[in-house]
């Protein structure tokens, strides 16, 4: 196994090495070997990149038994995508977030609008076309979130142009949607 120095510690250089090291002491071959041509499982618990640290707000929400915010759901979906091998890289390289929301000063909001930011544009865009669609747009909402009128007006335009548009109210909903769209198998 070739270990590479990554960040402060030493980590496996690939998903395959990570899976081998996890099962080495158990005397078990990994059930989800990437070298055998199978679709990788999507949830192995560790991204090859340095894992994202939970914010104090996120830890507090978990401690209070509250559901995750829309931002937290989105970050968790991206964390998951970092663990999924897709072509020569990981799936997160094919996901894009357009920074439409958030609190900004008036000048910064004006600048973003001048650069083409549009209200109602979905949160994530998967730039992979799967027939008959050109790509997948995902609007993420917290469990209690609602789709705004501006978002409802934007979605038909994207659908008319050949994109799939879906609204997801949880991290697992978004992960299942992406997995089904791409034909990935979850939890082999």
C-alpha cells in the first residue's frame, strides 16, 4: 500500500487502498472493489480530500435533535460526492453550486446580479447528461422548507431546455436522486 502524506497525517492514496486497509485485518476482500469494474459504493465514510469539519451551528443543531439546514444538507451531499468515483475523478467535480442565496451587502448583491446571478436558480447542477436529459438540477430544501414562487417559475424553463429538475428535502433524498440518475448502486 502506498501511503501519501496528506494534510497533517498519512492517508491512503486511493479509495481502493482505503477499502483494502479497512478490511486487511478482517481477512476479508472488499465487497466493493473498484478494480473489479463494479460501480463503487457511495458511502464509505471518508473522502479522499480532507473531511469537512462540522460548524459549531451544525453540531448544536444535531445536539438539539433538529434537522439539518439547507446549507448543511448541501454540504453533506458534496461530502458524499467526494467519496464516489466517477470517470477519472470523483463525482463532486461534476457538481456545481451557484451562490444565489446567502446574506450580502447591497453592493455585493448588486455586483452578483450584474455578473448574471439569477434568483430562483437551483442549488446544485450535475453536469452529466443521461438520456434524455442534458443534466440534472437539484433544488435543496430543509425538511420544513418550501419552494418559492420564483423557483417554481424557473423550473419549467430548465425542463423545456431538456434538463431534469427535482426538489429534494433531505440529504438522503438528493443522494438517492443522483444515484438513480447515474445508475449507481447504493450500499452494495
